[in-house]
C-alpha cells in the first residue's frame, strides 16, 4: 500500500515500498534499529521521512506484557495526522506527504511516512525559557500566557476527541518563530509533533489522559529547567483545559489532578532514583486548599 498527496505526485514518482526506502538523507534520529528519521530535499523542498523496518516479536511481547499496545510501524502516525486534520479536532502538525506499508507479519512489517518540513520553528522546551530572558518582560509574560493557553486548548481537543499522545511533553510542541522579534500574540502557531504513539478511541481512558497531563507538567517543571512555571500558569492551564474556573475544575475532578501529581512524582523517581521536592504551591493547588 502506497499513498502520495495529490499535489506532490510529480515529486514522488516512486511506486513501490522498496523505491521509497531507497530515498536517503541526513539522519535526524536513529535511536532504535527498527526506526530511522532523516531529512531530505526534492526540487528545493524539504521533507522528513520516518522509516520503520519491523519491530520484532520481542518488542511486541514486551509491550503486551506491560499492557501496552505495540506500535508496529508508520500507519498509526499517518492515521493520527489525518485525525488531527478533522475540523472537530483541528490540531496542527506536520502535513502528510506520502506513506506506505508492506507485509502481513506484524513483527516484520516495513512502513514509512513522509511529512513536509516545518521551517522556522522551535520546541517549547527550549523556546519558553529563552522567552523569559526577553528585555520586555510584560510582553514576554503576555506571550507566555497566550502560548500556554494554546497548549491547554490542544490538550482539551486531543482528549475531548478520544485521543491521547503518550509522549505529551513541551519538547513535542513546536512554535513558529519570526526571523526577528517575537511572534504576535494573536498569531501564535503551534504544532504537536511525534504522533507515532497516539491512541484513538471513542473516549480517552483516565490512565492515559493522566499520563499526558503529567508528562506536560513534568517537562515544564524538570525538563525545561530555566522555565519559571508559576501557580498562575498552572491555574490558567487548568481553566483552559477544563473550560471551568479553576476552583470548580479542581473540586469536580480532584482525584484526577491528584493522580497527575502522583504520576509526576513516579516519573521523576523512575528517571532520577529519588523523590523530587515539588514547589509548595503545586500540592497546595492540586489539593484545592484555598
């Protein structure tokens, strides 16, 4: 099965999986043997290709024993990109350029996805701390709040449409940045990336929604080390995500927010071998003690 976006068919005359797999470029990521991501050029346009070579039975069994659905290849990602384009979801990501898969054996299935390169962007894990160093602190604060509001909106639409990301960190959000200066507050463009583990159901399960929101909080608190996350930031996120005043939101789903904090603590201990010292306002806010 091979597919190419209509406006790109002249750029991609390849008609077989083997022909697409002969495309090569500058490797961006090759952490595991079963998957490689690289950047390449066609007729002055840049693209990224993610090639999957088969995960093997060991990976499939390991995931099943952990009660996780294994990701067999690229198909899950191209279906997620299409789902994001639904007007009811409306989450920006890398446009789908071409896709394909071959083989019935789930352990040996080969597949690929090609997406347009999104130029002039930065991930939020690095961009938000730099924003805080801007000389106009009032402008920077207003822009930071607008960006976090958009992140909350993405999370709300994602989970509200029965999907969860499973790698929902600030580093997987990219913001379009101008060559000079800061983006305009009313023209912020965010992209949610790395969709190969996205799950789609009629309703997103509590467990996976907790994981997503905890991942976002964890990355803001500990991965983006120079980001000053305030109590006000958290409350605005809660209001944007739930569509309710924060007191009402915390009262209505206190167990959910407590589970989020427990997950943050568990993730930190798993990564660092010790329990983190949370800012006092985190526990205070999530317990709704005001």
